[in-house]
């Protein structure tokens, strides 16, 4: 079985947090279409922070209105986290 993608994990967290069937949550879903209100958003943010071991900026999170934006934002945070981890460990990649 393949490793779940960031998108797969985000969709699962949202479905679990909101207690809705996973198949009803798609990358194109808006929060509004899923009935996600401000309290749900907070709960989902906490769940996503735990799932990915990242910190999500509250102000940036308020700008997110759909699943696609959320996946993109988390992907960027993960890339930054990995880059920082690589820099801290002294790993350097050769310039190409």
C-alpha cells in the first residue's frame, strides 16, 4: 500500500473531525459546502497540527476557504519544516 499523500491525510482529518463520510470531502470542497464553521475550523486546525506536527498561523488560516488551499498551505509548511530540519542537521544538497 502506498504512503498517503498530504491531500489524503488532510481529507481524512477533515472527515474525522467533522464526522462526515470521507467520500463527501474532496479537494474541490469549500468549507461552506461541508458546513464547516469557525469552531469546526479551529478543531480541524488543531487536528491538522497534530497530524503533521506543524504550527499553522491563525491569521493565514483565516484566509483559507477550501480544501485545495489548505492542502497547498500544509504542503508549504511541511517543505519549510523539512528545509529547516535539513539545515539544522548540516545536510547540504549540491547546487545543480
